[in-house]
């Protein structure tokens, strides 16, 4: 390590001796988002850690090379555990980190016009998580993604875990930077 190299970069370099240090962070009320998080982790390989956001401190994200953050959409936003963790980070804490965001959400198509309009207006958790990740210096490696549940307690729509695994497989692509 050169004397000018920030300590966090040294940590990342050391991690590169083994697998890419990858962490999936999630919140989940009924387990659907957790199931997506675990499917993403499995697709990314056995070295991938999966942790609930509320169990983590800002320092746990130091040296992570690929960070995937997921939450249920509630009222158009992520759950507080995710928001709190991300806002607790220093402004450049994720400068050496590639990141991606996902949420779980209800399908828009089967709702009435007024509810569809409301859902479109308030938006979804994943774009907000992605924005918070970028605000801390992270480089997004994929657009924010949403996975569908059939009702507020689930279950996930058939095929969504497979879609999550396919989405995860795109996340290791180099970021244009
Ligand atoms: C209080 C509340 C608010 C919700 N708001 C939204 C919403 O704004 N948009 C949406 O698509 N789904 C909404 N949902 C449905 C959740 O996205 C769904 O419960 C979640 O995907 C289930 O994931 P989990 O099992 O990980 O908690 C809401 C659910 C609850 C309980």
C-alpha cells in the first residue's frame, strides 16, 4: 500500500486477493424482499454476504466492492432501516463501490386508475435507494429494479426469484468510469 493510498482502498485491494467483496443489504416485513436478496446473493456466488440493514453500521460497508441494497416499497419509499443506514454514511463512503438497488412492489396493472396514478406519483423504493447510493459516491452498475408481489404480504409472483438471479448476473459488468 502506498503511503498516499486511503485505508479503505487498501482494504478493498486485500479483499481482491480472494473473491470480490460483495454485500447484499435488505429490509423486509414479510420476507419477500429477503427472499429476493437471498436469490441475488446465490446468483453472485458463495462469498456473498447477506445482511439486514438494521443490523449494520456504516463501518460495515467499508471495503465492499459490490453493494446491492433492497427494500419493500412502502408508501413509495424504502423502509427506515435502509434509509437510516445509507444516510449514516459519510458523503464519499462509497466512492470505491459499485452498487445496485432493488425493491419489491405491487403490480400496477391490476389497480384502478386512481390508485395507479397515486402509485406512479409516489414512486418506488429502488430509485430512491439508487439516488441515496449515488449521493454517497457509489457507481451504479445497473438501473434500479422492482420485483413483484401478488399482495402486500406476498407471495412473490412466479418467476420473480429467477428474474432476480438473472438481474444479479448483470451486476458484475464493468461500470463506465
Ligand atoms: C404500509 C404499506 C405501504 C405500501 N406501499 C406500497 C406502495 O407505495 N407501492 C407498492 O407498489 N407497494 C406498496 N406496498 C406493498 C409492499 O411493497 C409489499 O408489502 C412488499 O413488497 C412485501 O415485501 P416484504 O415481504 O419484504 O415486506 C405497501 C405495503 C405496506 C404494508
